[in-house]
């Protein structure tokens, strides 16, 4: 049965408590900025464009999108850092080489704006190569610094748009016990803040996927950003300690002060049994010991937690359904593995969305994807092939090698499972230009329907199971996303994309 809900799952229970995740679906590597009574965050957008969508909240639980900060990424976007100095906002971004990118090594860039709603400046290359996960901080000397995975450190110029000195090693990390079951050491994600006389360095070790007990959040502190850094004697701050827990691979966090002075940790984790949803954003309360160390209070996150603040009529998310009347690039739709000019393929000037074809198959087409954070949902779209040599369809898409769904071309319907065409052919559809496709994913069981030229719905002859569509299967830090695509030499018109959450 449909719940009638068309957007992100809401964490706010309406009784003064919330239940994780606060952002359901794939929103990994969160960076959050407290700006007066407002909070802003973004997350890794990887091979999707537009990228680095900024979200806004007043209570750290209910979030609404502001817009993308980087319309045309120059590479695959890893974990960034959002900062504010004086009245200017900065995003420090690691771009990774990709087949569509001119980069030949991981590279740190920076973009800035005086208005968080944008527009943002064209990203500036800082000349830092071979690093990811920048973390910005202003030191006790008033100078600006950027910490990097490893953990290394480089001083920045006064305006934060260039380096001002060599890259130096800063911190060795916390050595967890040798018998812990982890993916890899992978010291990464440095996030820094000052509280009282101490600078705190929050980082992640243990690997971001792999075993459920691998990823974790650790904390060190120093009187100076130049060190030396002292590890919390009760490390780690946060970790999944048992695969029976609901949230796995808990790590890559930011600590932030609430509007009432309480502190919170915002980080990501995989949901047990639903790794296909990607790394979802988790929030839990933090208390401070008398000697100045943070302690996490959320336990295994199985129970509701008190809201950080009460905000009247707080909204959350956005509807995922789209009539294609106005653009929503980045906020709702993102191209997977796009070229720099990918948006030129999309035309909203007429009736619906006209998408020019790309590649010869769904995996080569840079499909348009939306985030899904529900355990069960239904998606549907109407499509019209505008040219003989055109193909279009609807997918549940993990990456170019792994997806399930239907394609309509001049020969009829082709079914894809596991990223390849299946042997079976559905009857009818030869030479058909107009069709509607519906896909239901209910706890990883996929059922599909189709109809031609406004006729009756026909249930697809085969159901598919997609619980294995996740990072530990494909070594790709993505999630399963509903997607529309156009391939071939012609164009396809899409109308009435509908997303519906279903009863769990």
C-alpha cells in the first residue's frame, strides 16, 4: 500500500524525538557548518553532476536542499569541507581522476561565495596533488590551515585561495587493536574545530565499507593546530561493535554545537540489510567530560533520541516526483558519470523533458538519477521515443556495470538485470513510440510493469532480487537510485516521473 509520501524519509517523529537516519539514502561524508542559528551541510557527490548540493537546517534533523555548489565538477568528488571565514563561505573539494576528467591525480580545489545560496565561484586549483579529504581550520595564530588525509597539513594564504608553505605531516592517528575486524587503516576525513583552549581533530580509521565493524570515529586534541596531538584515551568515539547492530561502518564524522549549547556528531553509516541505500546520515548527542573529552550518547541508535531543537513547521527533503515543468538539476536529478557539457543533452523548453541519447546501452548513457532512501518504493515514468534510432527507459541504477530495468527501442522492450540484457523478451512493443514503465522495489524484490500507447498495464514475467547491489559487491561507493535514460542517436521525451514510498 502506498504511504502517499514522495520525498525523503523523515526522522522527526513529532513528539520531541527523532529516529535515525536524518538523511535517508546515499549522503556520505557529511560536512556541516554552524552559521548562527542555521546549519548547512554537503556530502560527497562522486561521479554525479551537478555536484555538492548544499542543504539547510535549523535543528540538525530536518533538512531542505538549497542547491548545488559545483554545477560542473572537474573530477569525481570525494569528501569536502564547508567553512566560513568572516562573511565568506568556502568549500574545499578533492577532485579525483575520472574517464571524463582531465585530471591525472587526486587534486584539491576550493570554491567560495558570499551567499550560501550561490552562485559559487569557479573552483580554484590549490596545486595539492595525491590527497583527499581536506579539513579547514583557523589556528591560534590567526592563520588558515588545511588538513589532509594521512593526516598531513598545509598552511593557506590569508584569503584561503592558495597554499602558503609546504605540506607537512601532522598526526599519526589512533592505533586500534590488531585483532579488530576492519577493512583497512585508512586515516582520513580530518575535521577540526576549537572548543575553549583546545583544538579537536576528528578523523576516521578502519575503512569506509568492508566489515560492519571497520569504520570508526576517533578524536585527538592539542593546544595548537601545529600539535602535538593527544589521542582520546577512551577511543574510539563511535564505532559499530557488533554486526547484529542496525548501523554498520559508522564513521567520517563532524562534531557541531547545537543552538542550545549541546553538541552533536553527524556522520554516515550503512543500514544492516540495506547497504544498497548507500551511506546514510546519522546524528547522535555528545556530552563533554570534566577533563574535556567528547562522549557519544546514542548507543547503537536503535532507539529514538531527543531532538536537538524545536523548530515550528520545520520542513524536510523535497518531493522526488517531477512533472518536468522547471529545472531541478543537482537538487533532484543528477547525471551519473557526466561529461562537462552533460546538461546540454536536457531540454525542458517544451512538453516534458527531452533527453538526447548517449551511448549504446543504459550503462553508457549517463542516466539521470534521484536519491531513494526508502526500504520500499515505486517509480513510474511515461516516455516517448522521438526518433527511430532512439531508446529510453527506467532503471534502478547502481553504477554503469550494475542495474536492473527496462529499455524501449524500435525492436520492443529489453530487460536488464545485473547490468546485462536478459535472455527473455517481453511480448509486443515492436515499433512502439509511447510507453509507460513502472518499477517497484520492496525490500530488494523488484517487480516491473509496462504498457504501450496508453493501454493496460502488464506485469513483467520475471521478478529480480537486488540486495547485492552495493559497495562490497562492486567496490563502488554508490547506492541504488531510480534513473531515467536515453541512448542511441535520437532523443526521448519523458513525462510524469512519479516516486511513491510504500509501506514497510
